[in-house]
C-alpha cells in the first residue's frame, strides 16, 4: 500500500494511519505538522515533502486552534507554521511547547524585523524562513532543525546578539565578579564555546539534569534569566577560562536551541 493510500482527511487535517510514519530508508523518519491558513501553501509544501523518503507530513491544519487540537493526536518532530497565525498571540509558542516540549518550530514569515525576530527565537522557535523559500532550502532547513540545529541567518544573529548585549550592558556590574565555583566556570566555558547540555554533561562526566541544576544556580549568581542571556553576559564580561577562545556565533546558536529546555 502506498503512503498516500494510508492517508486520510479528517476535519481539515491530514494524518498517517495510527500516527506512525513508515519508510524503507535507513534515515530516521521526520514527522511534520503543517499549520498554514492558505491551502495553496499547504499543497505546495506537501508536494515538496512527498518527494523526500525521510520526511512525512502527519497532519496539516489551517488555524492555531486546530493546531492545538491536532498536536496531542499527531506526535511530530517539526512544526512548520505560518507566521501570521501568531499575530496578536504572544504566548502561542510557549503554549505549544508546553504541550509538546520536543517539537521543533519553524516559522514562515512574510517579513521580518529586529524586535519580532529576537522575540520568536527567545520564545523557542528554532528557525525563521521566508514564505518564498526554495524547495531545496525548505527541506534542508527541516532536516537540520530535526537534527537539533538552529536555522538562523547572519542578520538575525546580529539582531539577537545586539539585543542581548544591550540587556547585558544594562545589568549593574558589581565591583567584584560573582564568586563562581570551578564546576560553574567549566560549564560557562563550554557554553561560550557553543556546546549543548548533553555535550557538557559528557565532557564533565555527569548528567544533563546536573548541568541544568548548575545552570539555574549560575543564572541566580549572575542575574540573568536564560541560557542565551548567560552566553552573552559571559562574553560581554569575559567570564571564561584563559586560553580557551569563545565562539560567539556558536554559543548564540547553541543557546537558542537549548533555551526552550532551560
């Protein structure tokens, strides 16, 4: 039976039988939910993804309300959604991630500006792409984000860095640097080099949960609220071990990917 034969339309959403995507490919199957108010975009993207053996659309919806209803019934790895669905709904992204913490979100935007871009990444979006993106780039973006990476262009990186640098500069710097333990400094070093929680845990011989616990203590000591703020604060104040060179772009990209988790 073909994949198309297994699919059926139910009240505006298209789903795979039993919610399970199958493939003869050795690649892990990437399950996608498409949320777009315009049928022509849903049809177009569906055709693009149908040509890829490792990508399967498990549901498609035309509104934020239908998306929230669909998510519990259609487990997915990536959500590709129209940016206009978020208009006037500041908490939409956090709400989605509360119900599906492992879901990676890509927003298709008709236009971008500094404030909106920074806010989307900070709330947990993994990538922002234009509506006019080419099919090849769309597929590449989905695969990279499904693999845990962040899709961010140079302009957006600059906006994010400047926004957090301004915030870090506004923080009142104590006359003496906060007292940080050797373990805390080691974790900060890893963050400024662009390493993720799992990599830090492996390097330090501990668990991800222990790293998260340390990060919360570090946040309190430095007066920052999230991982990205921590990375930029430390880069700004040069809190890292001598002899280890910080990688600003890598630390920003890694922090964006981990911010939704902690």
